[in-house]
């Protein structure tokens, strides 16, 4: 038997090489198409020259060990097929490469065909061996630079690759684009790819007269100084180890392949379920007031220039593999990231029957027209910070950063940071405050009547945090001497009650985050703390 693995190289660079949202979405769709429909069509062959057949990717479990070809998985920019004959594997690669070149010659694809003998090597060991072979192939790639031609005439103004045709940008200005960018824009004319709960939520959205936009100006909601967007990157921790364990299980190649295929299908269902649940949560907070649409009573919805309908304030970019990346209106981005991650965890733990699964999420916040490449780099760095926080206690974590801040780990980052982030998304042993508690006990109270009454003083306190813990404690002592009612406001947090009024936990204070976000985050209704479920009395200690 032969293992044939396809892996798109430089996925994030390919998706975010343009600063136009529609190009980012189109690039993500091309990767899904190349690893999905294009691969299946390459295997089907022409009508007068059939190859593996039209339904080769849906081989029943009981026939996996006798089938001519079996699709193991196809998601997240990677696909794997097991074929009985080497000639079939080589032809599949050849047909697929030809199809990819016609779609976008700028897309880099690494492919490896390797012999596998199930009677002497487990599927897990074969996978490890092929991963090493693919790594060698990737490292051997040569980056061919085209000559620096005049950009206005012969270079794509979006990606700097060779230009093909003239097109029009979002403002109807002429621009030169490459074949790849043209293919990306063609993808936008197709229906949104969705299934199950996500498809139901999209149908609910359409029934309300709303749409999904590919234009940042339709998503950003607020204007001027409050015009922020958030790039959200959710990544499941250690999913590769979960699949490795499945590949080692089973007493036969047939059983191992069946387990991997079933798990891949369950992960895909979980991604769709999480997106569906999150979109429905958002739609429940959108309403029409005299012909004007609002989200959370604060965020105006803008009409999409193409659809002519109000656009929802989020736009999924990547929903594949073990990750989700989307852009959202800035003031709802952190709450939405927490809700989405908890929804994904709930679906994964239920569908894979594994309560130890955890995830990390990073949120990058920047002005509406900030470069997407910088936003994504910051979201990835924030996600890494969340993963680091989970190394010892375990659990799932959320980290957020503003584009004006230093990237985590950068030499220009301040030596001492009093911020309490990252936040645990669920109770973890040894962690005194979860994100849900931070939202309800700190941010909500600062946004409430008591906080508004002291708003000017609270902004002064926020400035004291930059001077260190001593400056904050001097300010609080001054307020106490003047008989101010700040202690009642701060006592809403359980950890402050337990510590006798101390705003710090181990030298860091969640109140710095609360004061930073109280005017930025949208105020949620009292009945909605953005959490999927109440887990205050439980602890989950699974490590990523």
C-alpha cells in the first residue's frame, strides 16, 4: 500500500499576504478547494477516462482494507490518501498538480508518496516517517524571485507576484492582479461553505435580512476613534497527539484508518457546531429599531456594498483542521473569542469523548484598516502566550493584545507588566480568577452605574498602573482618606473580598485589564456574561 500526503506550505502567508479582507477570505477558500473538491475531481478523472471514481473518498469502513483508494482526512491545508497501487498514487499526484496550477500557480504544495506495509509497520509509525520526509521536501524548496518589474504595469498590486489582468478594487479604482488573486475573487461568488448547525445559523441570518460581508468597512461598526476590529485565532491544543494515539490504537490497519477517519469527521462537525452556536448567540443580540440595525444596542450594522443588506459584525476566514480564524468588530471581539472557544471545547469533548481536550485563543485588536498581516502575527503571538499559560496548570486560556502594544516576547516589551492576562477560560486549580469571573465581577461592574459615577477617578487610577503597584496603592489610600465609595465597587470581585481589599494577585492585577477595557468592550446584558455554561464549582486540569 502507498501513503500519499498533500500539504499546503506557507498557509498563513498565502492567506494574509493581501491587506484586503475579500482576498484573505478568497485565499482561504482556495486552500479548502485545493485540498477538497480539486483533490476529489483529480481522483475521479474525466468521464471518458475514469480514474478512482466519483465516490472514492466515501469508502465504507468495512471495505477500507480492500478499497483501491481511501481518503483518510482532508482539512486545514492537508490531505492524506491510502492507495493500493503506486501507479494510482503517482497519477493522483500528477492530476492534482495540473489542477492546482490552473487555479493558482502561486500556491506551494508539498506532496509525498511512500510505500507502507501494514503487516510490518503501524499506521502511526508510517505517519511519523512520512512527516519527516515531507519536512525534508519543504526545506528543499527553492524560492524563485521574479525580476523587479514596474508595479503599475506588470506586478500584482496585492501580492507582488506576476500580474495577469486589470481589475477594480473595493473603491472601484483600477488595479493589476495576478491569476491567484483573480481565482480568490471568483471564490467569493460561491455560496458560503457550511453544514449542520452553522448552515442553520446562516439561514437564520438570511431570514433576518442580514448578510456576511467581505468588506472591513461593513464589519467595523463604530467610527472614528472607536473604530476597531479584532482578529481572533483559536487553536486546539495537542490535537496531533490525539490523532497519534488513534493511529496507534486498533489491532489492524483497517481499524486504525477507520478511527482516524471518524475522528477527523468529528473534529469537522465540532468546528461547524461551534461556529453555528456562536453565530446564533450573536444574532440573538441583533435587532432592528425603526429600520436601523444594532448589535448589543451599541454597534450599528452597515450595509454591504455588494449585497445591499446590513452585514453582521463578524467574518470567518479559516474554519479548518483544528483552528478557527475570523475577524470581528473590535468591541465584541474578546467576548466572542471566549464564547467561540468554549463552544468549540464543548463540541470537541462531546464528539471525541475526551474531557481533557483544551484550546487556546489569541485576539489582536487594531484600527479598522490596520494591516492584516500584522494583526494575524499579533493574534498568533497572543495565542502562543495563552498556550504558555496552560503548560503547567493545564486548561484553556485567552490572551488579547492591542496593535499599539509590543508583541509578546519582543525586546521592546516592558520589563514588568501588571496585566493579569492571559485569562483561564474555565476553572483551573491554583488560578483565582477565570475570564467569566473577570467579565462579570470586574468589567461589568466598572461599566455599571457605580463605575460610571467614578469614571474620571477610575481613568486616573488606570494611569497609576503604569507607575507600578506602589502608585496604585497610594491612590487607593488617598481615596480611602477622602471617604470615597470605591471599596464597594472593588468588593464586587470575589478575590478582592478574600484578600481583604487587595487588587493584586501575585503582583498582577485584573483591574488593570478591567480599567483598560471598560470603555472599549461592549456592555453585555446582565443575563448574558458570554459564557456557554456555569462551571464555577468545577475544575478541569487537562494539559494541552
